[in-house]
C-alpha cells in the first residue's frame, strides 16, 4: 500500500474519507472509524467542530490570504497574542508557519542566526536524542534520531549527535529511583557537550513527551529541569519540540508547563490547527528576538504561506475551544479514564510490557516477553498488522516501531480527540484489544 497520496495510484487501495462526525470519520461505503489517534495527534477537536467551521467561514468572507511581506492580519496578531499569554515564562514572540517540520527548520536557523548576531559564530552543532522525530525536511530529519527514516538520506543531513532519550521503562535500572534515573539520563547531555566542545554547540532539541518514535514516553520528573540547568551552564539554547505533545494533548497547553521548565524556543503544529487548517508555529524568548532586532534586524528565513489568515483564524478558534470551553481539565479527566481502561484491559496481557503517557496522549508497548522486555522480531511487522486489524475493526490508531532500533519494540500510540466520551473510551480499548490479539495470532 502506498504511504502517501500519489493521485490515481491510491484509487481503490485506500478508503475515501467523505465525512467527519465528532470522534468518527466516515468513508464512502458508510463505514465509521473511531479516531483513536487523531491521525497522528492532529484532530484534537474531532472532525466536525462547529466553532472552527464558523470561524473559517467568517474569515473567508473577510480575507483569505495577504502576503506577510506586505500585510499582517487580525487573526495572525490575535493568535500570537494568545499563544504568548499562555506560553511558559520568557516566551515572547511567535513565528507562524504551516506545519511541524517548518517550525523545526525555523528554530534551527533562528538559533544559528542568534549566535552569529551575538558574536558566537563557532556555535553551530545540534544535540538531540535517539528515538525522536522532528520532521521530514532535511534539517528536521537530521535532528531526529529515527534511523529508519534517516538512513538513505544520511549524506544530505547536517551533522547532529544524539544522546539517549529519557525512557524509563527500558532504561531505569533495577532499584534506581526515578529522580536518580532522570539525573543520570540528563548527564549524557553534559558529557556530549564536553565531548563536542561547549563553544561549538548551539542547541539541544527534545520532545518533552516523545511521540511517534516511542509511543507517548514522558520524561521522568526532574529530567527536563536538569537539562535546562545544563543548557544554561554552557550557554546552549533549549528547543522543545511540542509539535505532537503540545496544544493541550497532555492536559496542559504546553507540555513543558507540567515539567516546570521554560525553554528558549518551542515548536508547535498538529493540534494548533486541529486538522482544520495546516499551521505550525515557532515560539521564542524576547531575548532571542531582541538580539536579532539589535543585530541585522532581519531573520533570514520565510515561506509563502506564513501567517496565513485562514490558518490563523482556525487556530484561534481551536485555542478558544481548548482554553475557553474547559477542554484542558477534560483532557486530564478523560486521559485518566483512558489510562485506567488500558490498564484494566492490558495490565495482565502477556505481551503488553508498558502503558504510559500523559493526558490523552497514551502509549502501549508490546513485548515478546514481559519479564525480559524482549521486543518482537521486527520481521514479524506486528505494528503494521495491528494497524490493519484495528482499521478493519473501525479504529484508527498509530502503531509504530519494530524497525527503528534493534533494542526497542513495537508500540501503539493513542491520541483521541479531547471531546472523547466515556463510551468511546470503552469502544477504543475493546477494538484495540481485538486488533492486538488478532495481530499476535496472525
Ligand atoms: N516534530 C514532532 C514531534 C512530530 O511529531 C512531527 C510530526 N509527526 C513533526 C515534528 C513534523 O511535523 P509535520 O509532519 O507537520 O512536518
């Protein structure tokens, strides 16, 4: 099956989505699919949100697009103001783009320009983590630690080094406290900075809760605070990629708020447009902005569709739904119910090694052996089988893994809409259990 749309080549191989109805997508045969993963953590308001639809119609009646080289727009200004008001301390500027990879590219270039403008031209290296994903454009791909995605493009990728992710289930030692493990994992950054030479390093990039490559793996308490201290000690920018885990997915508008950490830059996308429009953003501190303003006065970057009025209008309506309609506490509440339902269903399952996550961002890791945590042989393609069985059952979920890294296994990522009802949590876990058991039996 082709993995992307290539015009006529997908006809007949994929069902045609014709309608959205709350947490469900409906295909041309009338079959309903419960969206248990929001595609890939995109559709946080489901597929038929009235407020977003109205906002889009209203904006279309005013102006759809005016190039940012000439104009700003009311929705873009309002969006920036609202994001800044809700962002971690120090974040003071917003750069609107069209998606996650664009946000990460902008972050890398802004970091480099910041160091040039502040007289530190030797700083150009990026440190990131293994088992991370930051996008598919070349800079973002270089930053990510997903070897399977990187392998064939390696000659085109700028040099980036990767340390271990904070992955409690696999890496916390027997008898080690969470705190001690978090410190130990963070110390890898210190060691890597020293190895490269602090004066050559410009940024450390990480997802506060790892999404696609590990299946909703949150950092242990204290890890990110230690990372912040290490970056500060060496004058390195901390870039947190919240493209997947941000915009309320964890029960906080920005995931790092729960960790009590304020980064220098944050990237967001996915849930910001909730699938109604393609939009992403790079947020940065006032200090970074002021350095560029006082220097060349111009960030050497840009895309045609930046600050698109329709996209910004959708994002404003999405933010209003999340913040004004009580969806953050709802994510925490329904997230706890989803966690409980998963534990109830899979807690004793012989091939479920770990159930984890925050809010409505949950992961289930599959293992051949629970005692030894041995993963399944990637050749078994368990994750692809689970995806197919779930889809046949009418459930969209996001299984991954197996092929990424020899030591790590298959997992299923769940990121349902924030409006998910109790009965739909039941439907999700029942269908997922059926899919996993059928895939294991195949
Ligand atoms: N960063 C993270 C953490 C992501 O999960 C993704 C998308 N899965 C991206 C960046 C790239 O976003 P996009 O696909 O919108 O370019």
